[in-house]
């Protein structure tokens, strides 16, 4: 029997494979918290954008009468009244996935991307006497595969 100094080719390959697996596991453990952080930031930004847009729409709806509100798929138009002197429109641009505020004089992008659906609807329950506007907003972040759904009912003056 020979006295060998060193490692055989099989032993070297087994060592390299073991080291590669350990390094891969370490890199995965380091990358996962970063991905979670990125997803949480995306969700936080989506929520913030949705809340700001809903608050603006709510303010305009509450200051107008229900007769001055026209709602259709992807568009909400609020006519001018004594309490609300400026006619405004909120609309989704399907091409860019943005939510836009337009008061005739200026147009402003409220949500820059990811607006999958904007569905306002005017409701009028004659039995209960409750009337208002239901706002539904779907936002999607394609990079992190997050979808956010917001729904709000705003009571209007008759």
C-alpha cells in the first residue's frame, strides 16, 4: 500500500461541492431579508399613495352634492357647486397605469404606476335614505408581486 500525501480528485470535488452549497445557503440567508424589506417598502408606498388619493376624492365628494357626481369605470367627475366651485375629474390612464387628478386648469398624477383598476360608483338607497359614492382601487406592484385593494364609501349631501 502506498503512503499518499494530499487529496484525491474525488475528495477535492466533494469538498468544492460542499463549500459551494454552504456559500449558496449563506448568500440566500443574506438576500431574503433584503427582499422582504423591499416588498414592505413597496407595500408601504402603495398604501400611502392609495390613502392620499382616497382622501382627496373623499374631500371633493363630501363638498359637492350627489347630483353633480358622475361615475364610470376608471373615471369620477365632480361638478362645481357653491360649496365646491371647481369641477374636477379623477381618472385612470390605462396606458400608463396612473391615477390622474384634473381640475381643468392643471393635471396632476396622484399615483404614478400600478393602478390596475379604478371603479367609482354612485349609490342611492331610497329605503334607508343613504346615498354616496363607493370607491374601489386596485394597485399592483409587478416587481414584488403585491396587489393592494382599497374600498371606501363616502356619504354625500343630497
